[in-house]
């Protein structure tokens, strides 16, 4: 795919072309490193893992998704966990729910690598999954917790298995992670993170009204090179903001599945995108000249088709 | 023009097709998710049994509640100063991510301040456990009398000596040594009202395979029926027997005879033995005539 595409001439510096990706990887690895400092070097800044942790023996942080399951499993959880979950929920409510996926989750590195390898190897095999499957899986795992009385998703949650495994010992958990890598590589494009993971779905809903958003304020400069769609883990989220001007849609990427990864900012040679807030989402030129109200959306199937034929 | 009309027609046609596809896609997704959910449900049920020799940290809720309460963060593991606790991986038979320990490897050292319970953010380890002596991680059972050295009449006593609650959780009960016929056996005896299941005894047992083991309480303990009453206790409480005493036993023996329970058999009563030669010979004569002869 990438080979057949016409190379976009980009005169920006290497730093500007990779800034957000590097920042993101740095953040992901730093968070892991902070957790690992304790067991490896005896410097206990953060104890625990992503499910629940204690920073500097003072700040509790708890994953609200796992606590919600525990609550549905009819457990009256303690105040420490509740406070921790509130802090985390408030943070992602403001910053953007799926910033968790893009900036914290260790599985993201695995699936991004799988996608990168997929493109490099030119693998086309793609079992199409519905992008809403994750929401159904989210509902299923919550329902299952209520029925079984267990924290159900934790039995197979690759996010916590990987993160906990790296810190506390992985055992044969690597096979599960390898499975996800291979699944994303050869079976389904962006299969796990963008289609199946209920944790991502939970954080999507959590950050549905988040403040920090990517904006396409400079969308008039877009030359439709489609590079952003190529790198975006959730390409559906871009089109309303990027192409919606004639329909009166503002430049803010307001879709809940956006992971705030910022890769679209990196790849856009026309500097269409930048980080901003959800506020002031008005078309700076002519809101009155709004079109007939039909949303301009690119059908995801169009991309799949395009990819398959090129 | 016609082309345009055709394409319009086509579009409406494809609209119908896409609706059909939407429905079939949704159905497929629904079935897939349902299947995945059922599979996950079965998997959680199947794997939720705790191996007998895996012990939960102090204060852990009953296993079924624990699996709904523990969020597998490992904070208890981090605050355990003796590296007793570990989190289960996919290799272990314990539910993945949950804390446990193996007494024979590293037992619970029963810290006074119970740091693992204090570290638990959810209450999966019951915060009501502030005194480690109140915890019940399991129950030690002297499971093999055939190999326990004390049962052979030796004085090993190591489990007893190392018990953090010596003389409460484990006592030595004296018993006659039938083999030698002249010695005493000191039988290590666990008392469930004090044993916390810390596993120290199992760890220190000198045998290659421990004769005393910590088991889950549900496995180790029987249960007395609610309506059972121990007569001797009731008697003591009431200050006397609560049932009508048996009537004094009556033997239907011939008159003038006693029965000896020690094997002598019938013993004539002394009074009834006629004196062979009374001082007054006339008296015996009179006696004989009194018998109706």
C-alpha cells in the first residue's frame, strides 16, 4: 500500500514529522519504567500495576473499568480504590478517554508494531470486524461480572496481563500477547485495539466529552493525500472534521474513538492538524453557508476497498 | 441522463443491500460476542478452583467473593516484607493475577502490622483483620501419622516449636507408647480456634515431604451438627444431670447370695451362712427343725 502511494513531499524537519509518535512512545515506556524501577532497582516511586497503584506512598490510582466490574460482581470496594478510580476517571474525562490507549497502554506498542510490520510486509489478509464489537464485548464483560460474581474480563485482559506480567512475571502470558500481535499482523487490520478491546471502548465512553482534542483548523490546506487516514488507528474519526466544512461541521475531531495519539499531526505535510480544545468548534469562515446537513463521512469500506485494489 | 438515472437506481439498490449487510453484520457480531461471552464465562468458572496447597493472603475473603473483589494490582505482594506472596501467572493453577503463597516454600511470617491487608485498596483482604492472630489462611493438619516422627515416639517437635502460636495453635498431647510399652508419645495437635494457617509448621517439617500441611479450612474441618449437645458439658453447665437417672439395677438372685462382678460369681451372704458349731448345740437342732425337716 505505502509503496504504491505517491510520496508526499514534506519539507518539515524530522522532528516535526515524528514528534508526537516519539513523545507517545517515550510516555508509554517511561510509565513502564517507573513501575519497573521498584522491582529492578529498589526505587519505589510507583507500586502496583495499571489496575491499581500507589505513587510515592500517597497517591492511589485505580482503573475504573476493573473497579466497575468488581462493583457489578457485588463487592463493596474500599475507599482507597474508589478515590483512585475517581482520580483516573476525572483525568481521562478531561484529557480524552482513549489517551489511555495511545499514551499509556502497553498493548498499544504491540499492536502498533503489528500494524507497522503489516504495512512493511504488505500483508493484506483482513477479517473485517465491526468497529462496534468492542462495545458489545464491553457490555458482555460487565454483564458477565454481574452474573458470575467475578471480575470477568481480568481472566483474559491482555492489557493487564502484559503490564502486570512485565512487572511481576509473565509466565506463559507472552503467548497471549504473541497471539494478539499475530492477529493484528495477519488476520485483522488494527483488529484488537480498534475493534475488540472492551477496555478501549470503556475509555472511549469515559472521554466522550473530553476537553483535549485534535483539531483540523487548517483543513482548507488539505490536499487529500490521505496520509492521516493511513496512519490513524481509527480513520473514521477524521473525516467529519476534515471534510465536513461544507456541511457546517466544525474542525474539532469530536469522535469518541480518537486516541489523541497525534500521529495525524506528524504525517500531515500541510500542517492541517494540531492539538487544541473541544471549545470554539465553529467554522471560522461561514457557518451560515452550511450545506444540506448530510454528514460527509468517508465510508470505512471505501478505504478497505481502496487498500485491496491498490 | 440515463446513465445518471441508472446510477441513482443502483445507489438505492445498494442502499437496500447495505441495510441487509448491516443486519447480517450485526447478527454476526452479536453471535460472535455471545459466543465469546459464553466461552469467557465457562473459562472463569472452570479455572476459578484454588489448588489445595495455594494459600490466599491473610484476611482474604472467601474464595468466590475474593475473585470478585481482587483487582490483581499486586500491592499486597509489594508490601509483603518476606516475599511470601506472589501473583499468579498463566502458568499457575491459581486464577491469573491473584496473590497466593505456598507454605512449604515461604510461609506467612505473621507480621504484627499486617502490611498486606493494609495495602489492599479494594478490601479483598478484609481491613477488619488488624490482628494477624485473627486471620485464617487455612488450617494446619497433621496429615500423615505414618511418617511424623513424633508419632513414632521420637521427640522431633519442630512444628510445635516453630509455631508462632505455640501452646495455642499446636500443643503436644501425651499418649502411651504401645510399641515400647514404657514410653510416652508427644502428639502434635492443632487447634483450629487458634491456628491461622500461616504454614510455618509445614515449612519447617524435617521430612522430605511434610507430614503436617496447611489445607483450606473447608477441606480440613468437619462440621458438628447444630443440634448436637455434649452431655458432659451440658451437665457441667446445669450443675447436674439433665436426664432422669437410671433406676438402680436389680439382680434377681436367690436370697442370701451376692453376685461378684469381678469373676467370682455367686457369693453367699455371710449372715446367711449357718454356723456349723454354735456355742449352743440345742440352737442348731432347733434351727434344723425350723427348716421343716
